[in-house]
C-alpha cells in the first residue's frame, strides 16, 4: 500500500510543461514587449518618416485553433486591443504621433496567424489584414510583424526529456536578430522547474547566446544609410525568464523574460545595446484586461509595466555579475549639441602647476563621434622659480564615446596655446599644439553627465632662460591636464 501511495504521489507531478491546445478552445492573453534595437527602425507614412530605436507594444489577443497537424497548431489570434509607444531617435524628425496613430488604426482589422509547434517552438508569426499595397507598406508590414513575433517569443518552451529535473535546451527566439535580414544565432538555456501546487510548474530559465547579423534586408543604419552587408555586427546576449506553466491545461499562466545584448569586441557597431523585456499572462474567461492608452510617443510620465520591470531587474543582475557595465537602456540620443565646463589642474615640464578651467562645446553625430571647440585658461604658476606665468589655449577636437551610461571617452585635440610671463618678457606668441584626451563619462540624467578626463598637449614654445632676457630657446612642452567637467545636453 505504501508503495502504491508513493507511486500515486509521484504520478501527480509527472506531467511535463508540454503545450496542449484543444481545437474548440479559445485562450485570451495579455502581452507586453519592451524592445530596444541597435540599428534604428524607420516608421514611415507618405511624406512622414521617423527613426525609432525603442518601442513598447502592449496588446490583448484571443487565440483559437484553425487547423492542427501532428507537429503543430495553426492559430488565429485576434487583436482585441493594443497600445504602441515609441521613442524617437532624432528630435524634430517627422511626426511620430501621427505615424503611431495611423498604425493603430490600420491594425484594428489585422490579426496574427501563429504556428505553435507541439515541441514548444514558435514556428511562425504572420500579420494578416495589414496593407502591403506597395514596397514601402510591405516594409512597414514586415517591421510590425517582427515586433509581434518578438512579443510572443516568451511562449516558447522546449519540454524536458526527464520530468521534474533541470534541463537545457538550444536556441530561443528571444536570442535572435530582431531584423528582417539573414542572421545566425546560437544560445543555450538552462531551465529549472519547481512545483507550485498539483499542476502548476514554475520554470526559471537563464542562458547566453550570440547573434550575428547577415546581409540584405530593409534595415537602415545611422542617418538612413543602408547597412552594407552588415558583416561583423555581432552581439553577446544574456537571457532570463521565469514563469508559471499549467500542466493540466498545457499553457503558460504567466511568464516574464528579458534579454540584453552587448556588442562583441570585434563588432563593427559599438555602444548600442539590443534589449528586450517581455511579459504575458493568460486571462480568465471573465477577467478584465488591463486598460490600454492611445498609441503615442514614449515620453515622461509613462507608467512602468511588467516588461519594463523585467528588463530593469535583469539588467541590475547583470551589473552585479559584472557582465555588463551599467543599466541596459542608453541615455544619450543622437545627434545633439553638448556643452561641458569644469575646473582643471595644469602641469608641464617647467614644473609649474596652476589651477584653471576648461570649457568645450560640440555636436555629437550618430556614429558615436563628437566634433567641437574648446578653450582653457590657467590662473598662473611659477616657471623655474623666476616668474609667474599664465597659460591659455583654444582649439578644436574630435571626441569618441559610447551610448552606455558609463562610457570611456577618447579625444584628439589641436589648437594654439600661449604662455604669458607677468614680469619682464611678454611671453611667447600663440604656438600650435596637438595631443590626446582620455577619460570616462558618466551619464547622470538624459541631459547631464560628468566627465573625468586627462589631456596631454604637446607644443614648442620660445621661453626665456635668463633674467636679463639675453637668450631664448625652443623647448618642447609636454603638458598634463586633469579636468572634472559637467556636460549638458543643450538640444
């Protein structure tokens, strides 16, 4: 009897997290997807186009079986309600609100055709009922189809070979390219199950993969220039998910997931992460769906939802594990005008030390490069214990940084500098110089950053060697400047 009881208890938890979908059953899901792409999407209408890098899609969908085979179900998923938010990459470019409003109108009669494999794989997502009347609209259709496909990626779950035991599986749709171009992705996910009640299995998943973009497609990079082959654009993606699967009905009850991709060291695109946060929940027959707002630009005051929280929480885990440098969402927008100002200390080979300040202003281009001008003024120091001198410099520079919140900052500076003696000799004329800049930049908010930088300008200055002003000599002056600056994004 004890043996029979033990076997009965064992059988109560013997079911796997395997999908089941009776042909007469309709299921209603609430779905969220927060998506940040490294290569901007174009949202287009006739005479209105906008570059977008971040979107948040929320929708309620009712799905039922259209047909079934031994390998998969073909589902029709009606879009009962939806909300599309988007963050504009370039301010003042087009009318994003009008584009989103038109997208929502056109999607009112659209539905999704989904192929869900009996092995738990999401085999295909098609967007039906949305206009594809010409090449431009076909491109928009494909972009929206990929967004819905990405939003439903959390449905995927490959069941284990052995019940009640941790298992691993290869590949996951979340760890793949979000573009309509050929790509290669590999991933390995580790799934850990635990029972919650008799039929609910909690599955926690974690893994890592690599995504390499391929050729072709209707994807455009910075400034609308096509990606020429896109070879060498590669990302390492960390992925995580947790969810509750009902083994009695064969469906997810809810699931949240996140994926954060950082460019590999050899990638030709640096500083632009690929991120996705997702959340879905099976709604009961009489359960009210979450309210949807109008589709609109994503700005201040937008409430955080489950997909945002999953992305933020997993980003914090990766920071703690030192797998990423900082939070997953970039703060810098391209392009923009910035101004930086702050105190500095100036050292040179004449053993003079002086305090002063730097001011610089530049225009940041989409390719992570800024060009601008700068000025420096030092309050004065001693030269060979003879006279007090003051230094000043003006010039232009190129600066390189990334879109991460904490970013290395590299620069090349060139200009003219002058040393003025307060006694006797009026000092040297303006002398050309050139030198590097190395530092780090930390973004405090969307508009403010702190820069800690060191500079090493080199010039040849005619300096006085004696009190009687009888001789001068050209000395190479290698300076060292250390400055702490506040950088402000003007617009």
